[in-house]
C-alpha cells in the first residue's frame, strides 16, 4: 500500500486545487460547540466522516487532526473576521505517511481550542465555520492496494456559534516567541541551531536577499512579462501594485531587519519546510525539508525564506491557498486574486525557475 500511495500522490499534486464542491464527494465535515456560557471552553469538535463504502485517505495537514498548521476555520465576531495568530506551515511534496485512512462509515474527530489560534479578545458569541480544501484519495481494492485518485474538493461545514470569555491581548503577543539560545552573525540571528546548520544558513539568507532584490526591481520597473502573468495572472493595476508592495516590504526587511532563523520545529514530518507566526516578524522556524533543499532554484532554501517572509502581516500576510508550481500556475490562471495572496506564488516568482521574462 505504501508504494501505491506514493505513486498516486504525484498524480494528486499535478491536478492542482481542482474544482469547488462537487457531487459524489465521499466526505462530510461537522462542527460542534464544546462550550456554553456556564462552561466556556472556546473549543469546537471537528468531525470528518467517510460516507462511502470504500476507504478514503485524506491529507492530514489540511485537517486539524494533528493541530493547527494553517488557517482552516473562518472565525468572526459581530460580523468582522478575527485574525489567525497561529503557525502557518510550508508543506512540500506529501509522503504516504502524510495521509490518514478513514474506513467506510468511520468518523475521525479533533477538539480545537480556537482561542489559542485566533485573536478572540472580546467576550461574546463568535461565528465559526470550516471551509476545507481537502485533498483525498479512495482505495478501490484494499487487498491489492489499488488507489483511485479523486483530486481535491471543497468540503464545508455549517457555521456554528461559540461563546468565549475573551483573552488578554498580551496572551496573543506571546504566541510564537523566540526560544532562547540566540547566536548572532552578520547575516542573521540563529536560535536552537547546530553549528552545521548555522554554517549552512548564510548562503540561504544571501540567496533570499538576491531573490527579493531582483523581484522588487522587476516590479518597480513596471515589467509585465510572462514571469508576472505566469505566477500572478492577468494584469490589473490593483493586483500588480499589491504584489509590488509585498516584494518591496520583503526586500526592505531582508536588507535592514533582524531575521531570526529558529531551527526548532514542531511538525516532525519530512515534508514540512518551515513555518512562521504571521504576527511575529521576523522569526522563521526551519523544518526537515528545508535542510534537504538546494540553496537556489525551485523549492529552494532561498525561495522558502521568501515564502515565509510573505506570510508576515507586516509584509502583506499571504496565505497558503495552493502548494507546488502546477497548483500555483492554475491559481494564477483561474483565480488571480488568490494567487496574489498566495505564498508559493511569491516564492516561484522570486525563484524564477525556469527563467521567464
């Protein structure tokens, strides 16, 4: 089964984001409030059920089964969206172990403390929904290990109301703080990094500086070549100026800000590159896939740093709407507004591999 899963993963990624919700999707998601005014807990029970007669494999990091690694829920207070404050993990090509099996009729669940991830400072009622882009596969023959690629689909859950007592702003200010053991060099600040990791980072930092400078220069010159349209879609002055603002902010930070590379990483999966807390510039946590990546080129260390820098709210606050070159190109072609807000599109524009004009 493991080898079959590895083969089908490649096909899954090539299909990109796929379409919106479609008929025949074997999965359903439900939210249940785990709190009342008498017993405030600020948590929801997230449940996913396989409604088919075959086993389904779901990409774990698109679910909260292992905790939050991206903005998976929409949380609002009095009609206004609440900021996501938790980590945004940059994932690479998934391994078989990144999928979780859901047997026919089985329900998997996770209790999620939303107040630990969203800025719920006010006491009162919050609206919570799950807008899930889930990549999944279906096993058609458990004995032979044959797996059918079903692509990706949007699996939504009806919104629910959740009561919160509110949390102090100081609580959120502490999220994503640096974990001790700082070391300084001319290139950057390092935390929890071995000597070999520290030796490898200056070249990655320099490459990211080169990428940000080149990208900012391209955009400041008003160039509208295939490099721009491939990664950000058709030209409009509004979208172009948004991307230009992002790269100017990133470039200025790469030149003058103190960037901390923290080698402490909580996702142990081999496919995790890095993560940041968007409201905590400029601390970048580096994970397993980062260290096996090349310094430059597609999915490189230098490009990963650009990806992470774009996530910081002060640099534009991009999200992870799509991963990988194929999905990023599809996003630019089909939904340019989401490409402009997607971190991987910024990374691939900066890496410019293969080179476009």
